C-alpha cells in the first residue's frame, strides 16, 4: 500500500485533525485518510452538481436566445400575478 508524508501542516489544522481522531477513536493517520476520502467525495459531488447545472443551461439556451427582445417588465408582472 502506498504511503504519504505531509509536511508543514498548519498547527491549527493538525490540532483539529487530532481532536477529530480522538472524538472518532481513530489514529491521526486513519482520521487523515477519512478526511481525504470525504474531501475528494465532496469535490466529486460538487463537480457533478456543476455539470448538471451547466447541462441544464445548455439545454435551455435555445429557449432564451432572443432574451434581449423580452419585455422584462411584462414578465415580472406576470410572475407577481401568478
């Protein structure tokens, strides 16, 4: 199994990791692995969420291509009345 050495960890971050490890009854090494896994999962989920939003924008692009010709005031009134 590969190993990883991290240098120059800020003191506050190390203390937070140490406290989390104690709270979860893990070694600092185990807690660091859990934190890395969670951080990478969160990033992956965020990227998927962004892709969904961009895909939705792309799919609705045609619908809004003439947005400059829209009567914004009329749209706001319609929205408020509904």
